[in-house]
């Protein structure tokens, strides 16, 4: 997992409403609708859960420590979805105790390895990588519309990419996967509906729909892309070069945390999902 830096999220709290409008314009769905679609939950069911939960975000100092603004931005995304949320004054174990003392029912916390949402009432965990993979797949589906006729190329079969593949399989999408590490694509060799692409440069121009879920930067150059490419690019760093991003940005969904956190919350509220 690539660790965010404070500058990756600085100022985005104030941009949330504008980002929501951008998502609506590109995908036909709001941030909350993307999260609910991904989690298999009716939006009404999420809103009905608001009075049942107070959410706590707990800063964690382990490893490389606190990322300035991280907890506050996570809190602002959760608030944007309509939930009562606070960030604990205390960190780590004291923060956990404070959250429970203040009646929180769902806890968000991240160290350098995992970013999870814990639902203390249903005793379930939702994970940022899994939520990001399905959230960005749902957003691409909103933008792309015809997944059945046109295959989706998933670049990177790590925790985010493999969650995206599982979600796309659930949609009966046509899927191709590319990863430098053959061990990551081996599980898909026995799946007829999944094509394994061994060479990214050769594969890219063939695909209109792309999910870039690698920790690499600058692996996708403008001239490598299908002219009508639609891309879901979760997290930081972005696989596209700045020039490619600038040229395609009206057909790209990209953010460092928003869709992943919103989908974590929807999954935390209804982990097994109630199909809409
Ligand atoms: O401020 C804090 O509580 C820190 N312990 C947070 C560390 C988050 C580390 N993880 C990441 O930067 C990435 C994010 C995209 C979310 C998942 N991994």
C-alpha cells in the first residue's frame, strides 16, 4: 500500500461538494450513491442507519506516525455522507477508549498497513483496499454503462485490483488483468471469463475501460491510451503521467481517499449488502 502524504489531501475537505458534483456529472451517481451501489445497499437503507450510528475517527501514531489532516479529511467525508462523526482527542489505545466512551458504534482507524472501519454493533470490519476496489469499479460502471459488450482492463492484481476483479465478475463484465508479478495473475488463469495480459504497453490501446490499481507512477502515457478510454484511478500515486491526466481528466475518476472511505462506511453499515 502506498502511504499518503499530507500534501496529497491538503485542502480537499473544502473541495468535497465540488468533487461530488464532478462524480455526478461523470458517472450519474453521487459519492454516496457510488458507495451504496458498490456495497450492494439501497441509499435509503444507508440514510435510515444514520440515527443508529455515531462514527469515530481515531488517529494512530504507530509506524511512520500521524499524517497531518488524514483523520480530519476522513471525518469530513463521513460527515459529507450524512453521518454524525468526530475525531478522538486521544490517539491509539486511548483514542479507542475515548471513542467507545463517547458511544461511537463505528470506528475508522489506519496504521501503515491497514485502514479499516470497525462496526462494534455488528462486529464486522470493512477494509479500505477492498472498499476502494469495489467503489472505483462502481464509479467506472456508472461512467461506462456497457460493461457487457466492452472488456475492462484491471492493471494491478493486488488488494485493490483483486477486489475490483471480484466486483466486475459479479457484474458479469468482461475482464482483462495485467500485473508484473505472474503470481498475482495466476489465480485468474483458470477463469475463462478473465483474459491475462502479459504486456501493458501492448494491452493498453486495446481497452476502452481501465482500472489502474498499481502503486507505480507514470506507467501510462497519453499515446498508450485508447482514444475513448475511460479510467478509474484509485489512490496515490496515479499511474498516468501528468500530461496523460491533463488530456483525459474529463474521462477519469481519481481521488486519494473519498470513494474508498465512503464505500468503507456503506460496507460497515451493511456488510453483507442488501441488493438495491
Ligand atoms: O494519521 C494517522 O492516523 C495515520 N496512522 C494514517 C496512516 C495511513 C497510511 N495509509 C495510507 O496512507 C493509505 C491511504 C490511501 C489509505 C490506505 N492506505
